C-alpha cells in the first residue's frame, strides 16, 4: 500500500509482473526514488478497465521506460474506484495532478515531462567519470 496525493493505492507492483484487475480506477506510473523504498510519480491516469492495460498501451510508455532504464524499474500502483463514473475518475485524477505534480503532466492538452525529469534521464543514460 502506498499513499499518493492523500489516496491509498495498492502496490506499487513491478510493471512486468502486474496483473491488471477488471475494475475502474486511477493508476500511477512510478520509478524508484533516490532513497530506499521511495518512489516518484511519472504519471497519473484514470481508466474504466485496468484489464485493457492502460500503462503499456499509453503513448508515453517508451519514454517512461527510457527514464526507468528497464521495465523492471517501472512500477504501477492502482486505486480502484469500482462503479465510478468517468467524471468522478477524471475529477480524482485532476486532484492528484494538482496535489502531487507528477513528472509527466498535461500542459495545454499535451503531456510534457518536466525539465528535472529530462535532466535526470539524461544523467542516468550518460554517466560521467569524475
């Protein structure tokens, strides 16, 4: 169990091992943080059915993998909202985006990574000897 933006999420689960339930709700795409047992959010989303695997079918999945380095460093946490409407899930998603400010968020209808995320990904790909 992990708490994100004041909501309890089940997980985080390793992306390759995650078994998507047949339910509606919110999901968070996470990567490990700098300290042990901490995570940072790359993305929050909502779905009417997790079994459609909204993470791997997301257009930004390749970018998340580039930041994580491997799918074994990419985690998924879910907050089930059975019998919720799309409007309720979208409202909860907006609240999470506002409160938590994930690495990838909507700006004028487009998802863009923060400068911090881009710099961290570049540093992880190109370590310099000191």
